């Protein structure tokens, strides 16, 4: 750890306070200012000042509430794309067995998500993009969920044409998730079967169709801080409403497994904090990999600026027990914001659904 004299100590503290107050007053962070934040050492004393101001920004722009979302795999495995982090690619030998979740199972998973307080629920498909047949299969489900108005219907279906985005909007989908995953510069090191611009095009198509945008990435893919700043600024430019922050959980059989070191917990929290400075009013959602990477520091993500969390299982791996998460929110004395956006104490789940578990499709041998 680098030692600072008193003059340097005061300068760093004052500079972090200056940047924090700038954002609190409605100012927009520049790339150079982002670099200053990225230079804060995770093993030094100023990391806590960074967290303090990130937390103040969170409280100022989104309040002391947490939003929850859940997902289910609609179709898994046999994917035509070669994303180096993904266990579902047909190019890699992993634990995933290709398959799909039937609509009645998706409906059951939706009911469970509602009972456990999720405000959004997404169907996630493997593959480059949806076929007409797949949209036909999901349309009755989406129309039903939208008409009931108890949870926000979301879709993660891959690349979308303008017509497909319009169709999703027409059937009741309210939000589309399509992550950039990393920076434009680093992207070719991770994916070769499609381009960064392909992803940007889908996001713009969804936005043009009037859909809310959920767009973030995965951290720990071997990127550096310039890559992380690039992605944050691109997300800001694209106008994403929700920004998922995933931490790489390298799965055996994928190219990244054994090639990159796990993020340190404090580095992961620093990413959250810097993103809160750069994206002060967005919903920063802590998603995949938090259990493995943050471990005992999972609750710290809110002090670092997070305002949302994915709960339940992921696509091909299991998540943390949902009641443990709910107890964490209670211990933090955070409010919970449901689909109606009204803040209230975190509710206890009904006994009838307490032991249910969202399916993890393809998690067999």
C-alpha cells in the first residue's frame, strides 16, 4: 500500500469530495474524472471515501430502496455464438445440457418471482436471436403477464430486428436486456461470431420500439480500467435504464476458465462505486457472480452504490438462498420497491412458496 503524507492525504480526500459534490449537484463526470476514481487503490484508506460518496449519490438519486429481479432460461445451450465466458456455447464442453423450459413452467417461475418480491421477470434464451416460432411460443405468456400487471415482463432473446422489437413491445414486453459485456476494444478478445456494433444495433432497435433498456456487462474478463470506463460511457450514451453488473464466475470448459484471476472483492466494489459516479440516476443491478466474488461483502455493494439485485437462480448455475438475501435487506434497513414502485419494508415470503426454486435449465451432467 502506498503511504501518503498529510498534504497528499488532504488532497485526495478533498478531490473525492469535490467529484462527489459535483455529481450530487447534477454534474456529469468526464472520462478524465473517471480515471481519477479508477486510480483509487483498493488496499488504501481512500477506497472508503470513494464508497462514501458513491453511497451519497445513490441515496440522492435512487433512495434507500432495493429493486429485485429474477430470470428463467427459456432456451439453453447449443448456442451458435462463441462468447468466451458462456457455458451455453456449442463450441465448448461444459456441464450444460441443451433444452428449453415449457411455457407452463415459465408461468410457475413467474409466480414464484412475484411472491418473492421481484418487480421484473425475464425470459432468457440462448442463441443469436429469436425465430418467429419462438416469438409465437412466448407471445401468449407475455400478453398474459402484461395484462395482469403484477410484474414487469422482460426479454433477453439475443439480437433483435426493428420488427422483432416492435412485436415484443406489442405483446406486452416492457424491458429488453442486451448487454455490451465489455468495451468495444476488448470485445474481439471475448467474442468473434458477432460484433460490438451488432449489440449496439439491438439496443437502439429496442429503444426505438419504446422498450426500456437493461444493458451492462461482465467484469473480470481480463479488461482494464480503460475498458470499464469505455463501457460505462457507452451505456450512458445509449440511455440504458438498468445496468447489470456481473462478476465473472468462470465455468469449467469455457476459454476464460483458468485464464483470468478472480476479481478481488474490494475491486468488484470499486467497480460498482465508479459506475455510480458515472451513472448516478441509473438502476445499478448486482447480478451474476456476486456470491463467488463478493462473498461476505455482498451487503457492501449498496454502500458502494448499487440499488438493485438479481435474486434466485441464474441460467446454468444456482444463486443464493432468497431468504438470506431478504434478511440482508432487512438488516440493512432498506426499503423494497415492488412493481408499483412504492417503497415499503421487505416482506416475508408466503409459506406456500418459501421452498420453491426457480429452475436451472441444463444444469445436469
